[in-house]
């Protein structure tokens, strides 16, 4: 044990000289206390650094996770935008087709209205001509096409009857003529 004490005396004398030359320490115990305080501070700083590194690693992992989630969300939104763009273009094409169809229908309606007006005008002209030919005054208003058509129908029926009567008379008349000419000879 004495050898150990001799061995440690060397350190004690060294520490005494450090206290002598240093204005900061008043005793060896102050120096040891200072050393212990520095060791404690080092351990504390190491623990703080380790905790900070763990927090930083957790934050990095969270950021990677969040970046991954947001990337997937962005990809999903891009797909949705693409689908909506496609639907918009399809709707736009259908809209143009419908507009073209409406234009064709309107043009067809105008054409048909023109034809109807022409038919009405023709019926009016026929009615007016038949009425004047029969010596009747033009009594039916121009806008009453149905009454004009009934008048034309009746007139055509009368003319048809007259025509049949004339055909019958003509077919009987040559027979009479032939029989009269045979009797004279």
C-alpha cells in the first residue's frame, strides 16, 4: 500500500504545483470539483447532442414520410387533373357536336318553314284561282289554310264528278253517232 501511496504522491505534488501557478484554483479539491463539473457537463452535452441527433433523425424520417405522402398525393391529384382534363375535352367535343346538331336542326327548321310557307302560298293561289274561276268571291282569310284546303278538295271533287259525267257522255255519244250513221245508210 505504501508503494501505492508513493505512486499517488507524485500526482498530488503535480496538482499542488498546478494550484500554485494557477490563479483560478485555491485548492486541489477545487480543481477536482472543477474536473468533475466538466465531466458532468461533457456527459450532459453528449446526452443533449444524442437527444438532438435522435430528434433530428426523427424529424428527417417524418420529413421523408411526409414527402412520400405528399408525393403520392400530388401524383393522385395529377391523375385527377388528367382525368378531369380528358372529361373536359370530351365534354367540349360533345358540346361542339351538339351545337352543330342544333345549327343543322335550325337550318332544317328554316328550310321546312320555307317549304310550309311555299305550300301555304300555293294553296292560297289554287284557292284564289278556283274561287275566281267559279265566279265566287274570295271569302276565306289567307291565314285559314285548312278552310282553303277543304274548298279546294270540294272543288276538285266537283270537277271529278263533272269529268266523269263528261266521259260517260262522250262514250255514249260516239255510239249514238255510229248507230245514227248506220241507219242513214
